[in-house]
């Protein structure tokens, strides 16, 4: 599994952020790879899709 974590960049270094987002590549029950994006600060706040249908950031530009 590949996991990346990131938080939003903000201009105010004193501000507290309460959200944290994670991206992971996982497998479903059939062994197919899934792209998963989750808000780890909230239960059940995630979305997944087949990895083959996801796009890289450079493909969106």
C-alpha cells in the first residue's frame, strides 16, 4: 500500500487546521487496485475508485 498524507497550506502560521487528508492505493476483495482518498479526522469520510481510472496531477493540468 502506498500512503501519502498532506494538509492544506495557509498563510496564517498561527491558525490551527483540523483536517488531514490521506491518499492510498489499496486492493479490493478481487485483487484490483483502488485509489482511496480519506479525511482521517472524520469517520467514514472517504471515497475510492479503480486506480486505472484515476489520473495523475500532471494529467489534470
